[in-house]
C-alpha cells in the first residue's frame, strides 16, 4: 500500500496532527482524504518524493558473472563473443 502525505489547508485552524502534516497508508483505489480524521478540517494531499535505487558504480564484468549473467561483447557486425 502506498503512503500518502496530507496537510491542513489552513494550518492556524487545524489540530496539531494536520497542521504539521501526517502520513497515511491507503489502498491505491480509495479516494484521497478531504478532511482530517481527527478534527475534520479540510486537508490537501501533498506530492512527496519517491525512493529510487541508486547505483553508485557501474557493474563490472566480474560482478555480472558472479551474479549469474552471461557477458557478451560485440566483435563484428552481428557477431558477439562470450567473455
């Protein structure tokens, strides 16, 4: 289930939870919240950052082989050689 972030439309009128913002796990097929579950003040859905895997270094031939991949190198037109 994805995590959604919400914050009060007017931070001065909301409770402590929605004024500071809160996260909520909800199924993707459910409609977004329109009101704080505690104080019923209107809330806005925030767009948050996503986490993506980062590759810090390029994979070497030995890394690929140890992971079980077959490494091929192009030699001529349409000809590949196994390393």
